[in-house]
């Protein structure tokens, strides 16, 4: 499992590096101590940083979701613009070699960022546990916060599990290939 994960992260190194940067920035903004800030390592922390897990619900929610949101805001427009120019507008290498290569790079970088949206498994597990604690508390305000956090917590948890096996890399590669074959 670890080998598959590291290979997937190295294939998508621009996205893994950017994900680590967004996590580091989020931890700095939340005041969470960072234990190890290497972004691209050959272990299960590749594309992530080691930091203290937050105990407060808001900090746990932000630390698990904000880097992914920033990834979507940077990766999705990049991959869409690359695909739109090549697939929809029909730009070919014969038309403009420089632009064609630029659009291919945009697709690669955008897809690699989109492959690295989810947090480290322990961060997602922490958010899920805090969400379930809020739902079980019986306090009206706390339950309302838990309901608000339920869908993002479930999304990050499932995504973190899938990312451990490089499933997003496989899906994005297959989806991109299908767009060009259809």
C-alpha cells in the first residue's frame, strides 16, 4: 500500500507539493505546531506535513477541508482550461507548439492538484471523530454544528481512504484519457 501511495504522489508531484504547502499555510494560520514540514517524502506523509491534530471542532474542520478547497480552486480551472483549449478549441501542435505544450502542462498540473485534495488519514479520522462526538452530545447547538460538519467530514474521510491506494490518480488518468478518446 505504501509503495502504491508514494508512486502515485510522485507521479502527481506538483499537486502533492502544492497540497503540502496549503496544509502548512493552514497550520500556520491556525497556530498548529508543525512537526515536520517536508512536502515530498518517500513515506505515507508524502504530500502532507506532520502537525498536531486540533482538538477544537472549528480548527479540525478547517485543517481538514481548507487545503482541499484551495486545491479545487487552483486545480480545477487549470485542468479545465487546458482541456478546453486542446479538446474543445482544437489547438494542435501544428497550430502552435508552445501553446500546445503549455496546455498539456496545464492538464497535467491541474489533474495532479485534483488528485491531491484529501487530507492525511489521521486528520480525516480526527475530523470524523469530532463530528460524531458533536452529533452524540445531545446539546442542540453542538448537534447543529455536527450536522453542518457531517458531509464534509464524510467526504474527507472517504477521500483520505481512497487516496491511500492512489485511486484518484487512476480515476483522473482514466478520465483524461477517455476525454481524448471519445
